[in-house]
């Protein structure tokens, strides 16, 4: 008996009354009927989501063998059953993503949905966007839809700010576990975001299918467990929980204007469908949120008329902003101070929108911002709220015009006939606050002489206030001392901490950030670097920063660095430089270590800024100073200095992109090559590129580069290849023997821009792909293949799927940089060809010809359209039943392939325009065969077209060879242009 079972028996024997014992996970393995009984309870313990976590945790526990090596989880009956139990619990919950997302972490839910894909027989290794949902079994298609719905929901939810939980003393030891889970979550989110466009395409495609889907239930999963799927019952139209097409649309209800229009239409259709569906439908929607989304999209797309009486106040304001009628917006805010139909958070968001426009450089909006700020302040005052920091700043040096406007708003915001006592009292308090805060006594006099001031304040209050003003005027010159600019705002208990924290989050001006932090530390002593969970500094630097003793300095360094990193991420390099410069100036005073850290980050900033300019088309070489700083970083040796690997990675990519090959091959210290994998890769790439094309004996470095990449794409010997066909977001098959993990290698590759470097890498992976696929007939082609080895000593260790995915990613990335590289286009076409995607392959073969012939106005060079390429184009057309196109292309070969042409022309089920292509045939033999075959079939009209083509004088066989060649070239160009129009 296990220790856990013994404890349970002992607990049962105890006579003391106690709560019912929690059912253990292993009991569900022993009793197949227990799970359904447990889930039917009103308050099951453990809860369904807890059961999912327990089942998947037990099924994914790694093993340790006799050599103390960690092995992947065994693919045995126990683990398969546990995974199936987790799916059955989710099926009981009707795959409700709202509930699943609340109870499960992203890694666990990711694992669960990948298991759903696996049991639903989703083809492994195929992108979901390449699947035709209409041809898949209903449960398989629904599994793909559920997974991609979750992917998009997760991306959206991850973009919302979260309040960080402050770890207590008992949680300190769990920080490493939390950090591991966060890293897993970040990795999954990275992959989901890369695949976001594909997920959106899948869901759009699903909406076009006007048919019902079915999702797995407890019954269908039981059938799978009993191996009853052989008869197809679990995939049939009667098995599983039916999800109607209307329900699917409701469940799937992007940032350009077109995306908002589409979203608006989907939200509208969802509202209409909800009215048709009964309450028992498998749809859980917050109708208020749905209405909010719809209104938001209507506002963004301009689909609302200010004169429409049914237009909501939100849409009315947004429509005014869109047509730049800012005076009407201000007027609406003033009127709303009486009606109070607009919530405060909406009014503040409008002000933030205008402030953002000012920040982006739009002129003439400063006064609008000031007036909206005044309107909001009066509204806050009427409701007894604390005045905003921005309004208090406005009171430091206001103009008389602004004070007049403020008094006008105050007067118009009170109900003239029946003002409430609370409103009068709050407005009187605002008048007193104005007199106390205004430093210019002439402006104080303007306020105190106003009719509203006289009406709202009693005579005693007015006298006391005037006396206070007189005393202040007598001493104001004595107290006025020049102060540092970050003390401009005096600390005041009346300023709300939450408002200051909001300002801290929004501000990108270093001096302003320092001002706010001084204010905050004067009010409360707590770590303000935790205000925003999105503020993150690299883990390498966290300990160094958090060891700073002074709390204000610690907060300032952390926030300046995190904001600077965020600005780099969004390519706002101007603000990033300001923030980093301020941080460097601050840390220079007390920490040489942090000073060097900031110098390294500023180097990374300049590298990325220059690379961004280059990616946008700039041909300007980097200044010598920057190249020198990059070299200095790569050679730096400072003891106990935290270094981020990404800095070294981007420095090496920078040197390769700007062809600093001599430095990488000749001047890098050998110790650096041994210790830094990116420098090692950079040196091998630079050396290989320098030797191209090079004699055979100079390929030693190419062989070294080959060996390094093969190791990266290999699996560890102690790891087994998974047999479950899981679609791999959590598949851990990367080798620890290579100098880099494959994912980091791919990330590094995608920072390269230099064409020769990318061509070299494409060539290497194409050769590796051909060897591991071992398909001589359908090989992918590329340049410089001869420099690589033609075999592998340990081919079983190479991860075939990883190589296939990498070569596809690499070629696709290269074409985003230069879509006119004919060699890369041919390679991309070959990749599509060997994976039987003939339409896409033909598209890229035609693109390759177009870019090197000025869109077929010149002849395509024979080294581009080789016989192999032409034969593949012929096969593409044949597989798509475009048989006349096959016959035309057979003429392009060095020796006309009459057998293939005749066989194609015999086909009667042709999907192309047939006789419309006869004008592109110049070979008399093929034209004569056409006339014969049409005569044989009794197709007189088509026979006449063929005879007319033969009768063209330029095709007369008695013509000189030059004339015949000219006729052939003219027809080649016209045919290829016609094909391009069809397939581009």
C-alpha cells in the first residue's frame, strides 16, 4: 500500500467528524466510472480545473534513468489515460474558454489544447492556416477552431496590464518556480503572437463555412479510449456536441481602418444572432461588453451621425473629434458638467487622446488640452473628487484668459434655478482653492470679484480669505527661492497617489518622472517600481538594481531603464535616448557597474536604431565610432559585470550586416570565439562568405559551420522522439549539445540582413533538408550547394521536422527583406513544390522569372528557367489540370517534350482556357497534333483556331532561324505575362 493510500485509510478510521476526504487523482485511473460521478456533484472536491492540472502534471512528469539523466515523460498507457481524463473534464465543462482561462495557467491550457488537437487527428507538422476546414471531420475542424480562438484570446488578454502580487516572506523560495512559469508563458506568448495572423485567417475561414461543427464530449472521448474510432463514429456528423454555425459566429466576434470595419460588422451580426439563439445555446457572452465593442468600432469607423437622435454621447464626442470640431467637444464637456451623462473615465480618456496628439507633434492643440482639463477639474470638484495633478500644474502660471474660461465653466456648470446644496458647497471649495493656489494676485482679484464667488462664499469666508491673501503678498518675495526643476510641484497631501502613479506610468520625460517620484516618496514609503506590471528590466540586471540602498534612486533607475527598453521595443528611439541618458547620468554618481550596464544598453540602442534605418531603406553606413564601440563591447572583459546575451547577439549580427568580415575572421580574440556562441557563429559565417565561391580546399570553414548547425538541429541521444504527433508549442526536442538552442538560433538569423550571409544559410539548410528527406527526385535547389557535405554520419539524431520548419522560416524571412531575389524565389517555389502545394509553387516560379526579365519584357535567363525548373512548372500545371499550359511549357525545354505535350492535349478535363492559349504555341508539330485531335473529336471551331495559328507567316518553317527564334521569344514573353496575371 502506498503512503498516500495508508494515510487515507487512517483518516477514514478516525472517529472524529471531519470534512469529506478529497478524491486523489490516481483513484480516477483505478475506477473508470468515478470521474463522471465526481463531476456530477454539486461541489466536487477537487474542482474540475484542479483535476485538469493534476492529470496533466502527473502525465508530464519527467523520468530519471539509472545514469541520473532526465528523460521525457514515457508514452505509456498510464500517461495517455491521464491526458484523456483531463480532456474529459474539459469536455464536461463544454470547452468554455472563460472558465478554463480563469482556472488554468497559459502553459497548462496550452498543453490541454495541444492534447485536444492530437486526439482530434489534426495533421501534425502542418500549419493550421494551410488546412482546409471544410474537408476535415467535424470534431477535427472544431479542435482547430477552439485552439485558434484561445490563441487570439490569450494574446489580447496578455496585453492588458496586471497588478503585480507582492511576494510575502513565505513566497520568497517560490520565486524561482514563478520565474520558470513566467518564462514558459512568455515563450508560448511569443509563438502565439508570431502565429497570430495565421490564427485570424483560420477563424475568418471558419466563419465562411455555413455548416455545423461538433466538439468532443465525454462519450466521444470514451469511444476514443475504447479504440472505437476505427469505425469513424467519433468523427461522424452525429457524434459529439453540436455547435451551430450561428453559435460559432457569436463566439468569434486587428488595427487598420479595414480591420475595424470588419470587426464592427462581426459585432453587429453577433448581436443579431444572439436574439435568434435560445438561452440553452453554448454561447457565453457579456452583452454589455458586446454593445461596448460595437459602439467603439462604430466610433473608429465613422459610422455614427452627430445629428442622429439615437447617437450615444460617446459616439457624439468621437464624431466631433474625427471631424476636428474641437470647440464643439469643449462645449459638450461644459454642458455635461450639468447633465453628467459622460463618465469621468471617458472624459479623462478624451483628454489623454489630445495629450497624445500634442506629444506626437500636432500643433494648435495645447489650448484645447488646457480647456478640457479645466472642464474635467470642475466636474471633479462638483462631485467632491480630488483635483487632478495636471490641473494643479495648470494653476502655477495660468493666463488671465484661462482663468476667465475657468470661471465661465464654473458658472455654467451649476444649475441656475435649483442648484443642490452639495454642488454649491463643492463649487465654493473650488473657488477658495483657486484663490489659495494662484500666485498672481491680479488673478486672485479676478476670481474674488466674480459674481459666483460673491454668491457662494459667505461674507466671513470672503474676509478671512482676503486677509490670508494680504499676508501672503507681504511675504511672497521673501520665500521665493530658485529651486531645482524637479521640485517644481510642491508635495501636497491633497494630491491623490493614484493620480500621480498614473502620471508616472504615462510620462516619458526623465525630469518629470523624477518630480513625480519625489512627490510619491513624500506621501508613502513603498517600492513604486512595482506600480506597473509591464515595467520589466532584464533578469541579468534585477539584482544589481534592487541592491541600491536609496529607495528613490532604486525606483528611478528601474523605471527609467524599463521605460527606455519599452521605447526601443516600439522603435521610439528619441525618447529611449533621453531616458537612457538620464539613467546613465544618475548611476555614474554611485555605481561603476551600473554605469557600464547603461553604456552597454545605449550601445544596443544605437545598433538597433541604425539597423531599423537600414531596414527602412537607408544605405548610410554606420559611423566609425559605432563600429568601434561594437568591437569594444565584443572584446570587453570586466569581472562580475552582468551581461545580456542579446547585446552580444545583436553586435555580431550588426558586424555581419555591415560586412565587417575581416574583423570577425582575423581580429577577434580566440578566447571570445570559444566562450561566446554568437561570435563563433559570426566568425564561421564571415569566413564561409569570404571564401565563396572559392576552391575546394578552402571549404574547411564551411564544414565547421555545417557541423555547428547540424548539432543545433539534432536531438540529444537520451531524448526520445515523441510518438503522439503533438503540434508543438510545448514540444521540447532541442539538443543541449549544440552551441545554441534552435529557437535562439532562429532568432539570431532573423536579425541578419546581408544577402550573401542569408544565401549561405539558405544553401546550408537546403542541403541539410535534402539529406534528411532522402528524396532525390524532389530536391530543393539553392546556390552554392556544392560547398556542403553530401551525407551525415548520424542522420537519425537530426530532427527532420525542425530542419523543415527552419528552412521554410529562413526563406520566408529572406524574401521579406528582398522579394526580388530570384535565387530565393526559386528556393521558395521548390519548397512549395516538394510539399505538393502546386499553385503556390507556380506563383513563385513565375515571380522568379518576372524579377529577372522586367516582368517578361525580356527573355528569362536560362540559368533561372533551367530544364528542372521548367519541368516542375509543367508538373504544377498538370497537377492543377491546366493541360494546355502544360503543352505550351513543353516548348520551353531545350528539347521539346512532345510525349508530355501530346498526352496533356489528349486530356479533355482541362481547367484552363484551352484554345485561348493556342496563340502562344510556336511549335508546328504541336499545332498539327492539335488540328488532328480536334478533327478526331469533331471540334470544328477549335480545329479552325489551331489551323489559323499554323497559318501565321512568321511560323513558316522556311523562314530563317532568326525569324523563328524571334517568333518563339515573342510568344514566350506573352505567355508568361498571361500566366503571371493568372497566378499573381
